[in-house]
C-alpha cells in the first residue's frame, strides 16, 4: 500500500502528535543540564525549577513597586488590545470582502487598492502610526488591523467570487434584491470561511501586537519580554513566550469549536473531503 493511503489509528495519531513536543522538551532539558553543569550561573537555558520560580513570582506575588500581579496585568492588557483589533478587522474585512467580491464596480474600484495594501509590511508603518496616532492604545490596535484586515478582505472577496454562479442567478430569478442576496445566499456560506481566515490571522496579529508593545508600552506581554531582556532574564522570557503560544492556541481552538457548533454542515463537508 502506498504511503499516501496509510492512515494512523485515532489513538496512535494522538501519540504521534505529542512526539515533536516531547522531543523539543527533552532537547531543552538536556541542553540546559549540560550548560548548567558547566556553569551554574548560566542564564541562557535556565532550569525548569528557576522558570517555575519566576512564574510564581510574576503571577502570584504582588510587585513591590506597583502592587500588581504582573503576569495577569500584562495578559489582560495584551488580550484587550488583540481582541479589539480582531473584532475591528473582522468587521471591516467582512463588509469589504462581500462588497468587492459581489459588486463589479466596487471590485474594479477597490480590488487593486486592497491587493497593494495587503503586501505593505505593517511593521514599516509602525513609526508613522506612532507619530499620527500617538503612543497609546489606538496605534497598537491600528497596527494589528492594518496588518490583517487587507489579507482577510482579499480572502473573503475571493471566496465570494468562487460561489457557484447558479446560486446567484436562481436567487435573482426568485426576485431576491441585492441585500437579500447577501443575507440569504452569500453570508451563510462566507461566515465559516471567515473563521478560517481569522484563525490564519492569529499568528500575524500576535506578532504585530508584540512588536508594538515592545517599542512603546507600559504593560503587555511584549512589553515585559523586552523589558527583562536587558537583564538576560530567560527564566521570565521563556515562560512568557510559552504563555503567549498557549493563549494563541486556545484562541484557535475556540474558533474551531465555534465553527463546528455554528456551522456543522461546513465541518462535516470538510471531514468528508
């Protein structure tokens, strides 16, 4: 039997999924033990015990200067920014994606502009945003929106243009207006694909957030990482990176769950594809 036709059983498939993570952890533990055996004061690869101590200090002990539990303050600040930006980007991309994909005049007017904007490196715009919008929350949220909304808009416009033309023709034959066409034909098929686009945008969104917080912020996960790097505090940096990864993963899983619950027909079609 060809390899492309061989599928692991459910239990063995889950085991295979865990293997890369176990290998990464083992590699780190071996490298950390080797470096610390040579130099107990080494800061590059801290031991799990020192990282746990740092997590306890950051998450469960009030900061002596501010009285805050820093990990939770940073998490709250970062999540507030990224959730606000994702909500704004989703609304913009949904409206523009449907309009560009469905209306020929708007496609001619704005399609090329959105295509060009989507390839502009968002981080190159960060100094401009700070100058125009200041160093507050607005510029950080704007960077994320600018970074992901054009990509999502192009993706949704493409999805609309790929809808079977027979559906559009039949709806018009039955007397559907443009507004009814959007609500009854386009939107139900586009929403699960919007969730896919949102999932693919989570990585870039976190990247833009960390970059903005690192340059100009007084709180946030990115701010804390770049603040402690001057002290080579890898026992704080590594747990923060793991925590950011876990938050992004949980957001992705929640979107998958939402898609499965709200659009079971879409998940079923994908499973049988």
